[in-house]
C-alpha cells in the first residue's frame, strides 16, 4: 500500500506515536514559557528518532506539503518538514542525481522559511542549516550568511553560524572564523554555544592552529560559555590557560 504523501498524513503519523508525558517534558526542555526563547512552541511528544522514522516514509512530499508542515505551530511537524527537505536536497546533490536547478530551488525555499520564522528553535536550526544552506553555499558566494549573522532574530544568526558546519566538514574554516569574530558580543547564550561549538569543530576538523590563533586574539572578549565550548577538547593545561585570560571589553 502506497503511503499518501501529504502534510496531513505526516501529521497523523506523528500523532500516532506521540506521548503526552513526553510533550510535557519537551515543553520544558525547549523553554516554551513566557519570555523564554521557545515561547509559545507546541509539542506533541514525539522524540527525534521517531520523527525521523516518520519523515523517512514521506520522502516524496512536494514542497507545498513541506511548507504546510513548516507553517504548523507544532514543533514536530516543522522538524519533520525540515528532515524531508534535507533528504530532497541530498538527492538533488547526488553524484548521479545532481540537479543544480532543484538545489537552488530547495535552498531558496529553506532560506524563505528561515526568514519567515519557521526554523525557530535551536534543534530545528541544527538539524537543517548545514544540510541545505551550508551545502548549497559550499562553492558559492556566502554573503547570505553575512546578512543572516547581522539579523536581530536569534534563529537567523544561528542559521548563519551552523551553516558553516558544512564548510568545516569540507576543510574550510574561513567563514566560521569571520562570523565568530563578528558575533563575539552577541547577547544570546544560544549563540555563545553555537559559535563556541563551531570554533571547537574548527580545531578538531580543520586545523588546531586556526582555533588557537583565534583564541590567542579573542579569548579575553569571548563570553564564558563560548570560550568553554571552544576549548572543550583542548588538553587540560591549554584549556585552563585560555579560560584564565583576563576579561576585556
């Protein structure tokens, strides 16, 4: 029996595996209370592995159906839509299935969803930015990331930084380091974590000297959380030395 490839069918499949107790936990975990970063987000109570399993059954969703999922107030609907979009972009990027026009269409679709506020929690950003926008921009001008990094919207700035994970995996830390320097004074803890994470990956995946060079120049200005994430995999003595650098404005 062929699975109906509609947003409605995805919603039904997710509802079938939802757990109300998990919904309560996830509402707290993703800070959905008044004034918190995820204020107003709604959860069914579906864990990520289950959401991925459901999304895998709907790989043939057309973009209007994906958009319907992204327009939903329910977090798991949006995550499922993004996972389907990732898979579509990967297919359009395959050695034998490469379709540059489709890649451009999918990247534009994703960027519009970001700007429309549909990719609006840290897990949604982290599950999608590098796999669509990052991969698309690997061999293209990256001015879009500069624009996102300058946005007043936290999630757009996080998309900019997490997109560079694709570049790091390809051995290129240049954009990561440029954005990290620009975002040293970002007010959000979730950005401190994102930038620190990508700096750590710079040292792990590209060149440890690039990480330590950045730390030599900027450790005194880096927020504590950013510095902690960036130095996490350095040896204990080196880590302690950077964390002891006097703070400066």
